[in-house]
């Protein structure tokens, strides 16, 4: 990660052709583990923050604050020049920032007002399916084992989180599904469009662009005029601060770094593991009980993740760019 930070900002001729480095398996594994753990706690943090904070205000505020922090760190450590982006890189930064940071995170927060954290994480787990559909639509052909891993992971998550007789809010569920669709599109564009070689600078601008877009949406929706800071509970402020510093600054920075170093289908496996982490956090923080069915489902999920990781790692070792079909279509 450190070596990438020292590279000058440049326009890549083939931004999607940045294969994961076979010589850096430990760094990739550490990055995946961080995203698994940190984003696994996002659902719980969101629910607590939304107890007294409006969803668009909460989302816009944390990404604007996080983006400002990341940009300040880049300016202090590497100089303000590292924040200047060539014109050709702004479409990629804007598209990924608005889709992932803006629409994706904002729609998730809106949906989580009505959907339990466990069910929300299950719906987010559908994101790799949209990635596969995007790859199909662009003429690429994912390997059958990767498709089987995705479907197996979704089956395991359904067994883990869907309880018979649970009340469902269809509007909230549809909103969360929409958030996964735009997030998958934003992640794909982040690999295919020219992006800053300095991933921290790019991440900071993505957060600021996406946060500004959500702030405008909150203004149009009237959330800012209805905000009463004195009525926000300490519990919500603590959750919001955790989301901003840990899940956003650290988690999103690691995620965008992984998008440059590993196949997208491998990075997308966070959507499988996050619900398992959420269940374990519930046991520790909320003293929830883990049933036999949940243990079995967790095993299915992790086995499916292992399949996807093995398939995409094999693609990586063969020197193929992320998302490139192993055989001609």
C-alpha cells in the first residue's frame, strides 16, 4: 500500500487492467479482513445513528467530514499538488463518488430506517450478482465456479438471516436493493475509468463529491431544515463518529485500494462475510444467541467465499486484468 502512495498522479491508459499483485497476498488478505470486519459493523452503527439523525444528513455529514480529513492528510503529508487531478480523471472520480458514496450509501441509510440490520446485510449481499450481470452485459464471461460461489453465498445468507414470519417492509427492501445496484455500477466504473494513481487523494475527492451530492439531496428533501442538533442523542453521535472515522475513513480507503489491487469479484466477497460479522457482533454487544441453523449457514457462506476467492486468485496468478474472461467469449 505504501509503494502505491508514492506514485505520481497519472492517467492510466487502461485503468481496468491493474491486476492484483501476486507478490502481495498478505497485503490483499489484510485489506479484505479490514473491510470484512469494519463494514460488518456498519449496519449496527447505521441503525444507532439513525435513531435521532435523518438518513441523508447523517450520510452527507460523515462523508463530507471524512473526505475533508483524508484530503487534509494528503495535503499535509504529500503536499497540495497531489490533490490536483487531470481533467481526464474527474469523470471516474465523480461517477464512482456519486454512485458509491452518494447514491449507494444514502439509499442504504434510507432503507435501514425500515429494515432490520440483519435483513439489510442480506440484501446488500446481492451486490456480487449485479457485478456479474454488469460483466455479462459488457461481453465478459465469469467462470462457472465464480457464479456458483455467488449463488451459494446468497443461499447461505438466506438461511442465516431470513426468519419465517418476520415482518417485511417492501419499500425499504427495494431501496436497499437499489443501493446495491448503484454501488456495483460505481465499483465497476472505478476500475474501468482513469483514476488518480494516489488512491488516498482519489478517495478523498470521491467522498467529498458523493457527500456533496447527498447534502444537496437532503436540502431538497427538507432534512437540513428539520435538523435539531440538541435533540440528537449521545448514543447517535457516538455511532455517527464511529461510522465517519472507522467505517468511512479507514474502511472506504481500504476498499478503494483493494479495487486497484484485486479482481472486483474478489473484493465484492465482503458482502458475504459482513452479515456473519454482524451476527458475531450481536452476540458480543447485544448478548444475542447463535442458533445451530446460524452456525450451519455461516459455514455455507464462508465456503462460498472460499470458492470465489480461489477462482479469482487463480485468475490473478495468470496475470489477467480484473474482470477479464479467462477464455475468449
